């Protein structure tokens, strides 16, 4: 009996954590961000010579806080990204993997341009902006609710469905632009009407205010409304939700309508408040980045405000570093990619604990050998 | 005219075929790898780095067929495998969200290609490309058979062979059965003594390497050695193709030809710019229709792997 050969206990095993103190979780996350910035500096030193290591840090901050214009850009880009992140958060909280924010925002933008094209100059600009809001939300909701209906009724895979809808939206925008611009250049010029006014001489201020208000509203929605509670129950366990009498199908469709509304708003802010034009790449991957940002912020609006600010900070800073040491714009995509890998990876240490094999004492070992 | 259209469609389908076969293998293990566009970019970047390293080592006059093809392929496999490894460490070992990890990988891969592609020295690339496009000796005036079947470079045939092998392995072998079990229900597979982690790693790494070859094909064969960065859109189409062919690599051969015909059609018929965009929309619309129909009919054989997109942790119930 004593010579039954047992497997050696593995060097370490992974245990799921029940809960981790909030402070500790944030320490892990901040450590990941710091490591990400250090790795970024290291990569730039490898690619552009040793002196780039120090230049990385100064360039990072200079690119974001160097001039008032850059600070304004920081907040403007954060606002747009945060708005889209707020849009995807409710669906993700429900574990509805909507990766179609790109297309939904684009459809919102298309809705705006439709208004400007057919009503611009005919009605008052403020009224026009209101109509633009209605239209962009309508377009965007259509785009987000179609996959939701199919998911609710036939359990159609929403990840793949929403992904495809992105490209249909892009082609639709390209198609509309060719229809509006007869020359065939495929470039829609600057829109004459329906542009947001400047506040205090600065552009984008309205965008920032709107998104700030939406952040607070979404926080309240998640925290204090019955809807917010229901969608987090559906996300935790669909069976539990059914058991307590939540209509899961209704929650899915309702939440995706909400997503659509916020995406439409983001489209309005992009077209009416930022670029004053539309192209099939106006959203520029922000629909996907927003998912990462929302996920990093654990779908809590205040945390998402922080993570989107952090993302824009690193992206904008890394672009400045790339110009400074002369290694091309694509450098910032590599740095943000590394940033994401590390910050995504660090979640493991928050959710799981690694337990190492306890060290055995010498006597124990010798006893075992004798027994074997 | 039609012959030329069909020929270039078959040639162009290679990029979709590599991508979708790679993604099918990955998805069969339950990993919904949305990093495939990024991995294809990384594969292309690997090919570029391999080619420029080779040219630097031997000089433009010393380029020979074997080195010029094998070294870029090797580097391509290495870098796309690296992309798959990053994804696998994040999702299979660290059990992070697959969608999020995949999207981050795509961001990284696109940046990786435009960074290294922009810095690489491309001298000698057209010579190297000539070795990649080298076809069977068919003479100057080939008949229809030779045009359709013998006029391609090596990667086109490799893609079709890989697709057939993947189909056979998935359908007929024990390894394929185990892999499908891992994708359908990892807990059951684990209980049956199949190493879930090993299968996930193997399938994702091999799948990524196959997909990476698609990026290499685009740069070295289709573009004749000139560097372009917009490979990610083909990656997304490859992801669409996986659904379109309901997770079957052998169907992917025909599906990818159909997709590339739709993609190239505007170049062969005279259409307005607006109509061109409508034609480009068709592959995505068709994919949506297939997705919806398969979910409504809900036939067992044509469903996505049941645990697609979910991480597996043994102690979770």
C-alpha cells in the first residue's frame, strides 16, 4: 500500500478568487499600466536607439499636455471614445457581445448627413441639430436592434452578426457618398449646416459636456434603476433571470435599443461636433477600441471615463513620441497594442490566485524515498 | 474575358482560403479568434522581414529560388505563430475575454505591419515575388485547362492542400474528433482525458500560422512584392467566410472563390462607383443571411461550436 506511486504535486495551481479587495485590484491594474509604459519605452529604445528610452517619457507627456490645443484634443478624443464605450457597456454587462459599435456609430453619422443634405439651410440650425439627433438615433437603433431581435428569437450568434453589420454600414456610407457626390471622388466635403457652435472660442466643448452628462446618467442607470439591475442579472446567469421572472428577450432588445441611442449620439458628436463630414472610416476603429476601454473599466461609467482618458493619453502621447524620434505613426498602434495585452492579462491576477507547491521538509522527502 | 476573371478569382481566393481555414481550426477549439486580421498582418510583416533579411544577406544578384521562398515563409510562420501565441496565453492560460483579446491583437497586428512594412528595404522584392508566382511550365498561349488549373504560384496549391487536409483531419481522425469535443464541451472533453489546454494551443497556433500565410500571399504573390497595409479587411472577410461555410474547410475552397469573385467583379464589369459599393456589400449580406438561416433551422451539423468564445476553467461550474 505504501508503494503506490502518486503523481507529484504540480509546481503551482490556479485557484479562482472569490473576491478581491477593491484597493488590491486597482493596485494590480495600476502596476500593469506602469509596466506597459515601461515596456513601451523599452520597445522604443530597441527600435530607435538607446536615447529614445528617456525621450519616450518626455514625449508622452509633451504630446498630451504640451499645448492648450493638445489638452483640448485629449478631452475631445476621450469624450467620443467614452460615449461609444458607454454605448457598448450595457450590452456587454448582459454578456451580449456587441462588436458592431463601429457600424452603429457610422449609421448614426449617416443619419446626420441625411438631415443636413435634405434639410440644411431650409430650417433653423438649432432645429436642424435637433432633427439630426432624432435621425442619427433612429438609424443607429435600427442597426443595433436587428441583431438583438435575432439573438432573442433564434439565438443567432450576435458577435458574428454585429461584426458583419459593421461592413454593411461602411459600404452603405460609401454608397451614399457616391450618390451625393456625382464627381465620383468619394469624398464628402465639409458640411455647411448643422455644425455645433463653439463655446467660449473653443470647439468640442459641447461634445465634452454632453458626454459628461451621459456618463453620470449611465452611472445612475446601472446603479439605481430596475433596468440596470435586470441586465446585470441576465449577464450573471440567464437561468437565474428566467427563474426570478425577468423577460430575458425583452431585456436583450431593450438594452440594445439603449446601445443604439448612445451610438447614434456618438455619431452625431462625430459628424456634427467634430469632423463636420463623413467617410466610411470616420469612426476609425473606435467602435472596437471602445469595447476594450469599456471592458478595462469593468463597465462602470466612472472607471470607463478613466480608462478612456488613459487610452487616449497613451495613444496621443505615443504618436508624439513617434514623430519626435522619427519612427512613423504606426508606432503608437504597437504601443497601444502592448498596453492592451498587459492590462487585459493583469485581469487574470485579479480573478485567479496562483498557489505554489508548499516546500517539503528534508525529513519528509527521505521518508518518502524509503517508502518508495 | 470570363476565363481571365475566373482565373484571377481563383488566385485571389487564396488569401481568403488561408484565413478562413486557419480561423476554422481555431474556432473548432472554442477560441473565437477576432485577432485573425491582425495575425494575417503579422504574417505579412514576417514575410517582408524575412525577404529583406534574405536580400541583405545574399545581395540582389544572389537571390535563389529556395532561399527566396522558404525564408519569407519561415518568418511568416514565426510571426503569425507569435500572434497566435499571444492570443492563446491571454485566453487559454490567463482566461481573459476572447473578444477583447482578439480585438487588441488586431490593433497590434495592424500597427506591426505598417511599422515594419514601412521601414523594410524592398529592394529585390520583385525578384523574390517572381519565385512565388512561378507556375507550371504552360507556355505563352495556354488553353483553358492550363489557365484554370496550372497557372498559379505555389501558395495557391498549398492553400488548397491545407484546406483538404484540415477537412480530413477534422472529420475523419481521432485528433479531429477530440478537437471538436474541446470546442463543443470542454468540460466533457476534460473528463474524457483530453487535454483542453493543449488542444486549444495547438489548434490556435497552427490556425494562426495558416492564416498568416494569407498575408504573405497577398504581399508576395498577388501584389508582386510591393508593400500594402490594408490586409485587415481581408481578415474580416475570412472571419465572415468561416460562418458562410458553416465551419467546413472543404467548403471554404469554393466559398473563398465565390467571395473573391464578388470582390473582383467590379473590375471586370462596367459599373458606376455606387454600384461597385453595392457589389462589395454582397459578401457580408450573404454571410448574415447564412448566419440567420443556420440559427433558425438549427440543424446540429451547421451550428457554431457550442463553447465558442468561452474560456474554460476546470473548477468552474
